[in-house]
């Protein structure tokens, strides 16, 4: 496999390296990732995260292992373990499902490696298409609210929702971003803020619960978010707190957009209720920890609920900006609405 570079992962011709996002923005540490248990550990502690990015990382690592002589039956077991590492992120499953049949191909590992490279390339290309069509919607100096991190740390390319904003900035539209900090793991306050600084985008970090008040004051013109899985009826899963933003945006008549590649659409999932929600460790809620240290404020004996994602019903979405086109609510039919327009950006 030839060398590849993205914002959050690199392949140098022999090893895969992951930018450890749990340490950002204070430390930039690239960690070598040579085997599946290491990648699962990195994914679970969100050293690499974002649905498209983990799908690409999984594909590239399986290709590296295959090239190094991993037997097909062992690689299959590895792939199935990886597939379960983050249960909400559909891109992870989608990538692995593209590689599984190639583990029994006569030319193993050749076509499997080619497919992994395609998964990386397609994600870069789909980000560029979403950025282009999404940026067209934005006016000059719009105040945009977003949550979590959806930029080049979350994909192999320039990002989903953040890719749209970054493209608008490059086009001279000078967007302003309200960055919801995104409790509990602060992907907004740590990662999106860092990406805004790098792209020269004016922004302000807010605590998640400040969003409705800003909307009420007329300080938000548009909400743009990513997604970890979109169901066939347009309901979608994204970082916990997204549903609250969608409800508040509807109340204040603010347009609310989902930006995602088609690879985030799970055609086998009829609606949001069927999307599995990842439940995470209680300690993430009892306090905070990261490169900045560790602080616990809640009583250890208090029970915690820590769903990593929530479901936003399709009825709260203004439009879905996919790499295959822009979809309005009327485009969603009983049959696969995203497939009807596939290939028609
Ligand atoms: C391209 S990003 C889409 C989603 O993966 C993103 O919005 C998100 O919720 C990521 O959650 P995370 O838990 O940080 O992996």
C-alpha cells in the first residue's frame, strides 16, 4: 500500500499512525498502531473518533495486517471484533462489510488492500462534495452553531459539517461558529475550537446548555451537525446533545442541517429507535480527564447514565446534505430515499 496522509491518520508505507485526539489541543502525539487490539483501545478511548475516520482507520489497519501476512481466518476474526468497537458508528460497520468478502478472494490480500485504499479515497472525495454543496447554502458572516467535532479529525478528508464551514471560510464568506463544548469528552471545546483556530475561523466556545438562549437572542442563523448513523426514514444518531439543539432550533425557527456521507446511511435500519446507542463509562460524567489532568466532582457512589449519542427525529431536520446531494423532507419516501439520488450530487 502506498503512503497516505489525512488530518488524523497516516500510513508511511509500513505502519499506520494515529493522531491521539484525547491529548489535543495541548499535545500532538502520533501513535503507531500495528494491530487490532491497539486500534480498538484507541477507538474506545476516542484517541481516534468520528464515524468516517474510524471506518477508514479500521480498513487501513486490516489492509496493513493482511499485507504483513495475517491469515484470512485470523483477519476475519480481527475484523469482527473491530466491527463492535463503537456500536453506533455505521461507517465502521460499512467499511468492514466491504472488506469481509475479500478475505476469501483468490488474490488475497491484493483486492482487499485496494478496497481499503478506495475507502480512504472515497471518504476524502465525499467530504469535498459535501463541503462544496453545503457551502453554497451559507450566506456571508452567518452565525452557525455546531456540536462535537466533524472536521478533518473526524474524517479522512476536510470533514462533514465542519468541512462545509471551512469551505465557506475559504470562499471568503467569513462564517462565525458557536462551538458547543460537547460534554462529557469536550470534542467541541478541544477539537473543533482547535480546528477553527487552524482555519482562521472566528468562533466562540459555549457550554452546551447555552445554545437555546443564544437562539432566542437571534445570535444563531443555522445549525450544522454531523451524524454517526442515519436511518432509512431520516432519523439520525449524533453526539449526545444534538437532539436538544434540534428541538431548540425548531422552536426558534432556525434551519437545522445534517451533513454526512452516504456511508453513514444504514439502509437496514428503519428508524431512529433501531439505532444502537453506545453507553460509556460513568467516570466520564463524574468529572473530566485528559491531557489537562483529571478532576472528579461527583460522588463515586452516585449512579450515572452516559449515552454517547442521541436520536434526532427526521421531522426536526430542514435538510440532509449528503455527498450524493441535498435531500429535503419530501425526498424521504418509503423506499430508500438516499439511494434514488445516489450519484446525483
Ligand atoms: C464526521 S463526524 C460525525 C459524527 O461522528 C460526529 O458528529 C460525532 O458525533 C462523533 O462522536 P465521537 O464519540 O467523538 O466519535
